[in-house]
C-alpha cells in the first residue's frame, strides 16, 4: 500500500505494523503526532495507550509493560528525552526490549520547541551513566521512519535491549510517499525452556538470554543493581559485575554486522567527501550531484546506524578524499567520530547551522566544497 505520510505518521504506522501493543508518552513537539495516532489506533487493535504525567513515568511504564509481555514504545523530543535517561539505563541493565523515538529539536533546555536540530547524538549514545550500549538508528526519509521503526522493534526483541530511533523535525513533519507492506516480520523474544534456564546469562555473548514474562509462573528478580544470572543482587563482587557488564556490552558490539547500516557513493574515488545522517544527508546527496555536474569527483557516506558505529566506511572515504565535510544542524557531534576514524589522514571540516529552522541547502554544501578544494 502506498500512502502520503509525514515521518511521524510513518513511525506510528511502523510501530503498529511491528506489533506494538503498548504506548506510553507525554505530548512534546515535534513528536506529538506519533502519540496522537497511537492514542487513536491502539485501542481499536486491542492495545493500550497511556498518557503519562511526564516522560519519567512514560519510560517506566513501557518498561513494566515490556516485562508483562508487550511490545512497548514511547516517543519524545530533547527535553523529554533527557528525563528518560535514567529509565533507559535501567532498561539496559534489566535487558528490557523497548523502542524510544526522539524527534530532535533545537536546544539546550526548551530551546526552539518546533525547530529542527541534530544535537542529540551524544545523548542518544551516552545519556546514561555507566558502561552501556544502546543501538541508535537514524532515518532520513518518512519511508525510513517506517522501515527503521519496524527494524528497531526487531532488534529490541531479538537482543533484549532498548533501541533509539533518532529523527528530527524536518523528517517528522516532512510528507512523502511511503510504501507500507501488507506484512512485516518481527522476531519474538526468546522465552525460557524451563524454570532452570537463567534469564540474565547466555553462553553465547551474541545471543540475548531468554526473557520470562511476569505473571506466568516464573520466579524472576528484576533489579537495576548488579545481579547474577538469576537476578540476585551482588553489589560487591568484581566478577559478577564484570561478567554482567561485559555481556551487555558484547551483546551489542559483537552484533555490529547485523546492526550497522549505511549507504555510500563514490567513497573510494572522491576528491571531496561528506559524512552525514538524517535530514542533512538528503542535502548531501543532492550536493554531490551538483558537484559531479561541475566535474568534481564527490562522494558520501550516509550513516543509517549511529551506534554501534563501524568506522571502516569513513576510513575508506578518507583514503581517497582530499577533504571530508561533516554537515550538521548543530555545533558538531558526528564530526568527532569522523576525526577519530580519519586519524589525521585527510582534512576534516564541519559545516554547521544552529537554530532558526533553516536547513543546510545542497547549494551551500556544493559551494563550500569548492571553497575547501580551492576551486570556488
């Protein structure tokens, strides 16, 4: 089925297609349309919609719903995302599958409530304290909002982890044709084969342990404190904590081949390259076409997964390009990863816009690239 949808509408359709049956949230621009659609559609499908009193309650509600067996989700924007961080950390430690959508806007604090930005990258990766890894997906179009929301549920269920979908206002409110398949496949979380199978350990670090749903006769302890394979607290022992955190870390990083996704063009032959994500990546694609029409060899790496991040595509681009440009709607966060990947082998330059709701236009990027190459 083909539908004309905004990115926010596509997120909601993706969640419903993936089997989401519990949504808790608090209204906040520019993500509120996701909540409005779920409020209307979920009860008709036998699901549950809950408008929480704030984002702290919302994140904790979906954690509880997930342990009761639901496929659970929330959506928010910067200030609400900040309030959810402690709950997300608890979900990491308790290996709770859930999906969080952050439709980014300009900050800090209340900032510009309905204006687009890309300043939540580091918060999405590192907003929680302690050693933890949360997969972060970055759509660039309404179609990818649908596809990546479905994929986020699949990752969450398979690896027993929170997954973040990082959109922004341009994508959330931009309207395009979206292809909605009649059926999507999302794996079901693995359940214990018996009461003796531990819910917080796995012999294979790439495989998540089984998750016993509450209320079905399994005796399971769920705690954010350091715990052993059966959930019993051990807040003093080195070995218990190291084993647990190492497994939580490996569960994501050792699945890099499954989780990391990107798109590239002319990466191994470009004189000038771009690395971008989200709505800004759309301008990069057009800017490369403009440069090629002027006889400039240009290429890009468009990141669809921001975490875990495989640096090898960026390094390939750096081997060929005389310069890499990193455009961002913000003061620059992704550029730090590009500099880390390049390791001084070529020039890395940021192109930044902050606030006001103005995009980075393809013509600007093409002109800036020519200046960087000395051909303006």
